[in-house]
């Protein structure tokens, strides 16, 4: 049985490292990732969110909590999140907060078009958290995020926790815990150089 739900959208990290060198490296990496991976399709935030599931869907109207399980698919414009189960909460001011969990051997997957270019940001993790008010996505556990153009991967980052702040147009990544994607627990980033035309079109910072 398939359950479908369209909630109304009213739009709209772990503790920091103690070593100064690691803090500086993390800040620099966040700046690089901000210029290479952001920004999500801005029109998506003004579109309704639809949730579909195979097994079940329940809504607690009093507490404003909805839960879905079994091949759950969330779509909002170009954004698509697939998970084994999802919990969505609506805040008193009308925004939504969602947590998606993967199943055995099947992590949560995420895909969304970048704004103004023919590229996508794709990610996966054991758990994905979405805060609609803050416009923040968190990839928790075995996190991998890529910038793609067609079938080509342009950039890729891995870590225990990857945070995408849509509002600030910034990525940050943290390691420290060995995972399947990073057995050593180290943060890893592979970044492609920007084409000269794209670099020249960006304003100086």
C-alpha cells in the first residue's frame, strides 16, 4: 500500500576541534566548499513538499508530527530525498523539520539542482536532517556529498558530519569517527578547478 502526504510549507555540529591548526583548516575548507558546491535551486523553497511511502503514514495533528516508513520519497521542486523512514515535525511558526533514516545497506539519498546552472548536488548518509526554517541540511554518519554535471562528478567530500547551510550558502564537514566511507575518520575533499569563464564571472570577495 502506498501512502502520500503533501504538507504545507510556510517558507519560507559536534563540538569544535580544540587544535588551532584544525580550526583554520576547517574554516578554509568551508570557504572552498561554499564557492564550489552551493547554491540550491532557490525556487524549490516556494514549492509544496510531497511525501510518499509504501508501508505506512501517520499524522498526529495535535502534536504536528507525521511519520512514514517503507521506501519513503520526499520531493520539493528539484529536491528529492529517499529513505527507509521519515519523521516530519511542524513548528508553531509553520516551518517543517524532518529526519530521514536509511535501512540496512541502503543509506538516505539526496539530490537537488544547483541554482542557475545545469548541475546537481547529490548526497547520502545514514541519517539526513532537514530544518526548513534555518534552511540547513545535515548528513550524519558515512556522509558523502558530490557536485555533478550529467554523469560526471566535479567535486566530492566525505566525513562523519556534513552540513549544508542554504541560507549562508556554505558547506562544512567534520571527521573524527571512522566510517565506511572514511575508515581513518579523516575528512576528504576532491575539488575540481572552476572553468576560467565561471571564475571570471564571480565577484571578488
